[in-house]
């Protein structure tokens, strides 16, 4: 009976060792590259969705011809506002917003 338990533990240790070795082999850059690639793709997707949403608002308001100029102006204004804050201040604002949402 002890043989079965030690065999199971040994098998689990081997699986953990194999998983850890595959992770460490990717840790040299492959895993990081995958995460960065996925994050970049996600950011691009979010920006595109935002642009489409704003375009729909312009279309509903009958100002579709103003969209390109308006979108560029909006993005420039957003960047100017963000430059006024440090990363710590922005992080604290996000945490404060999330705290209010959770309540």
C-alpha cells in the first residue's frame, strides 16, 4: 500500500519537474515574448474597439465626416492630460476608481 502512495508522489514529482523544466527553458525569452506579444495584440484590439465605438457615436450624430480630425484631436488631448500626471498618481486614481466600483 505504501508502494502505491510513493509511486503516485514520485509520478507527481516527475510531472512537476517536467513542467518546471519546460517553463525554465521558455524563461530565457520565449515566455516573455509570448506575454508581450499577447499584451501588444490586446492593446491594439482595445484601441481599435475604442475607435470603432467613437466612430459609431459620430455616425449617430451625423458627423461622420468630422471623425478623423475629431479622433486625432481627442487622442492628442488625452496624451496632454496624461503627461500632467506621474505613473504613481495615475495608478492611485485607478485604484480609487476600482474601490468605488467594488463598493
